[in-house]
């Protein structure tokens, strides 16, 4: 039991550290070079969410593209556009929240790293162009995660997976500022999701409102993941301690 409690405390400390580091590094421009490959990973997940939503809603995912500047696009055909457009941010947020929960509740975290590696390989080999940035990002992170699963200690798996989870979960929040600033901008045919959703789905509501709504939902998903990972158990222990003390007093 002592080992279990000790392991739980270490897991919580690692998760908290990952959250703090992710938020700090993402908001310090001087450290952007450290975060660069992880930004590409988040973009890969973001575009994968668009693509999978297209498939789930009856459409097709034709190609995943990740640009070297961190932008990306999922080329799709058919499907429910009103679900595909917000799925990038909300899908990445859901992915991050689920990854955070699994990382902090499943005992053998290596299986999570391995499973994520397999997913990256499948997406890269199926939907990206050979030697493209997306191809390199997918297979590069797959190799790193596979090595982590094979050789990494539990604590290292916890740290890396929590870090990736937080970055994906807060993708919409971090990008909210650029969505607000560039909501009317375009890069060729590549428009940001909020502007496209506002223009094509519900024109009466401006892009900034959708950006804020998506960011709010992303935060709620991460908070829920944290609560179900640690909060319920902490509340249980607090209530148990309180009831025990109450019984002794009575």
C-alpha cells in the first residue's frame, strides 16, 4: 500500500511539473526552438482530428500536410463540414485530455507510448506524402515513442506523455490569440478554422466567438481529465480522513 501511495504521489508531481513546464515554455518566445518539434506534433494531431472526423461522418481523408512553420491542413472530401471544421482544435483537446487521463491512471504507461507510436506510423504512411514534413513528423515521433515504450522508465514515460497531452489539450487556448488576430487572414486556400466555420456554417457569429468557445471547451476537457485522474481520489482520501477524525472525536 505504501508503494502504491508513493507511486501515486510521484505520478501527481510529474503531471503537475509537465503542466507547468508546458505552459511556461509555450509562452516564452526565446524557448520556441525547444518547443518547435512539439508544435509540429500538435499540428499533426490537429490535422489528424480533422481527417478522422471526415471519415467518421462519411467522408474521406485524402492527405495530411504539416508545414515547417507549424501550420497544417487536412485535405478531405465529403463528410459533415460543420463537425470537421471545429474538430481540429476540439479533437486535439479531446486527444490531450484522454491521453492525460490514461497516462495517469494506467499503470503500464509504456503501452500508451507504444500505442501512440503505432497510430503515428499508420497516419504517416497512409495519409502523408513521402519525405514531406508531415511524414517526417509522424515517423520521427513514432520512432521516439517506440524507443520510449521499449527502453524508457515509467517516470520518463509519464513526463513525456503528460507534456504531449497538455500541449495538445491547450492547443486551442494558445492559438486563440492568433485566431483572434488573424481571423480574417488566409494563406492561399488555407484559412483558419474559426474564420471558415463562421463563413461557411454560421455567418451570424464572428470567428472570435467561435475561437473563444473552442478554447473554453478545451480548458474544460483538460480540467475534467485532471479531476478524473486525481481529483476524485484526493476527495475520497480527504473525506475518509475527515470521517475517521469525526468518529474518533465522537
